C-alpha cells in the first residue's frame, strides 16, 4: 500500500508536468491544426533559462528561495512565451498557405535548431540545478511520508492549469481562442484578428512548457539539452490520450499517463517505463483514436 | 453606402468573378440572385475581406476596404452571416452571441442589441445556455443572423439564409429580415430562392458565371421574361 501511494503521488507529480507541456501541443493544434514539434525544446529552454537565472543574479540570497523561484518562474514563462511567438512568426507563418507537410518539416528543423543551440551555449553534459533551494522535508499523512517538493509541484501545476482553464472559458479572448479553433473563417467574420489569437496561443503554450522545464529542473535536479525530446514525446502522447485540441483532455491525459507510467515502473519494471507509455498510446489509437475527451471529427463534405 | 467596382477575384487559378459592379444604398435591401457557382458567395467573402480581389475596388462610404483585414472591415460596420450558418457548434448560444459582439467595446450597447435580437428571436433566449450544435437547422440560422446583428452593423450581408429550411421557416426568416431592415440596417442578400428574395428586396442583381447579366428594381426583375424563365420556373 505504501509503495502504491508513493508511486501514485509521484505519478501525479510527473503527470502534471506532462499535462503542462501537453497543453502547449493541444492549444496550438486546436487553432492551427499543426503539431509544434519544437515544443519539447521550448520546455528545455525553460529549464536552462531557469538554471541561468537561479545561479547568476543572486536573487535567492536577496529575497529568499521561495520568492526568488516564483519571480524566476514568471520571468522564464515570459521569455519562453516570447520565443514561442517568434518561432511562429519565423517558422510557421510564412508556411501558413503551404502544404501541411512543409510546416511539420519546419517544426522539426526548429526543434533541431533549439536543442543544438542549447548544446552550444551550455555544453553537452548534464547540468545540475542548485540543490538547496527547496525544502527537503516530508509531510506525514497516515504514516506515509510524502516529500513537500512533490506536493508543491502538484500545487503549482494545478494553479497554472486552473488559471488557463478560467482564462479560456471565462474571458473574451479565451472565447475567441475557442472560436478560432472551431472555424477560423467564421471567427474572422466576427471581427476576431486570428493572427493575434495565434500569437496569444503561441505565447501561452510555450510559457506553460517553460514553467514545466524549470519545475523538472528543480524536482529532478539536473537538465540536459536533449531532455525536451522525451518529455515532448510523452506530453504529445498525453495530448493524444486526452484528445488533441481539447484543453481539459490534455490535463487529464497528462495525469493518466504519469500515473500509469509510474505504477508500471514500480510493479512491472522500471526499464519498461517508456515502453509502457508508448503502449498506452497504441492502445488509445486503436480503441479510441479521438482520445478520451476528443470529439468525433465530422469531415466537411 | 457600399460600392463594388470592376471586381475580379481568383479562386486558385480559376477566375471566379470577371469584373462585377454593384451598389447598395443606405436603407435598402438588395439581393444578388444566381445559380450555384455563379460567384455569389465569392462576392460576399471578398467584401468581408476573407478573399482578396485580383483587380477592382470596394468602397464602404468613402473608404476603400478591399485591402483591409477582415477584422477591420467588421469594425467599420459590415457583418456577414455566412453560407451554411457556421455557428460555433461546441459553444453555447450565449457565447456565440458574445462573439458576434467581439468588436463592440460599449457594454451597454451590447446589452441593448442583445435585448433586440432576443426580441427578434425569442427562441434563442430560451436556449441561451444550450450548445449551438444542438439547435435545429432553423434555430441555427436564427442564431447566425442574431450573431451577425450583435456586431451592430450598418450593413448585414446574408448568404443564402433560406438554405435547407422548410418553406414555413423561410417565410418567417424573411419577414424577420424585413423587420431588421426597417429598424435601419441595410441588407445585401444572396439567394437562390429568387421568388422570396425578389418579394423582399428593393433592387436585385442577377449573377451568371462571374458576371452581372441583369439588374434593376425587384418588381421589374420579377416580371422580366429572362428571370422568370431561369429562376422563377417560367
């Protein structure tokens, strides 16, 4: 039972990371019907920018670790969001009217560009996050010791997701994003500037991915320029599990994938962790190709 | 109010409009008649800025709008109810209406127009929390028109509002269009249902494969032998 609860909470923590990254895939897909394959690398950039900010400004000494981490996280989110907007302008907008495949190739190119830039700037070795920033303590519930860090990570992810959900459901801009995802032409007839909506989506998605990057750095303590590849792939699977294009679906898919992976690692074999994730993808694609919350897509005739 | 001059539009490599001219005066209902593929929807989409003309100009008042972005054109006061309704089916009726008012900044104005469209279409008020995709075809058409009105337009472009509706619904939609016009909104109506459209409109144009072949008062067009033969069944 102890093992189960530990793995469950760990799975929820890592799943919430997947969920944050998956939101970027799903929002971009929703509005542009494009898989942004460079999204995993934006997550890596977030992790590295977080590292740089944590070790270079001495902010931690000035305001204390919790406030410093909060400020740095917001800075990272803003910067990675701006990189996302730039990415769309440079790599996708010129190809808007081109063949769908051209944009996919451009995305893969952007991914290679980002990961190699990180390697050239930070080096190819693993880099270590400062390890004395977060509390090492545990809280004990019913004789179970759960690390505080894990709970904090879950809390922050859920706050970010709740903010996004409220933004998309309750605000005028959020409604416009949903409208543009349903029918871009009709959205333009409503007077919605779809280019602006796309820029907003390309800010929010990467900003959440960047937040996930710094959270992974803090939680696992080390980062690598290729980390975005596997995390990106897992998050993409999470988005597909939940139903790509569907925002609550990405959150749900991330959590489900994290828990399955974590329990699989404990009860089957740790070495099979990634294989289990891909197995889940295959099962979903066979049984329910539109994902758990995905709608049936009616082709226009 | 709206003036289209010598408009050429291409769809890919195909020229869909070969130099059309038309004009709508303030307060009028003007209809464009024509068969499938004549270029009616192309004309409206070009006015709204979703298609760009290869040649020619479109004036709204004194402003040349053919190079403007679609969202700026809506802001000037040109709203379109597109062919096939195209309501946002997974959003609620209320959300669809709110999106119609996307360009309107003034909240009390939005409230005022909302009351008006609920007066025109009481059914929508009952269903405001329902998803638009669950409405019947007629109700979706009402929603599409209401959504267009929410932009508080000076001119409303309607693309085949009778499409796929039962005759009794067509009648009610058309009488609502008259009511909308009487409260001061100019209407440009594209229709295949020539009989109903000419009964409603002040003036009409007949479009055939990208060219205007006839135009004039609606009463005159109804009795025109060519129109009777081609569009009114003899």
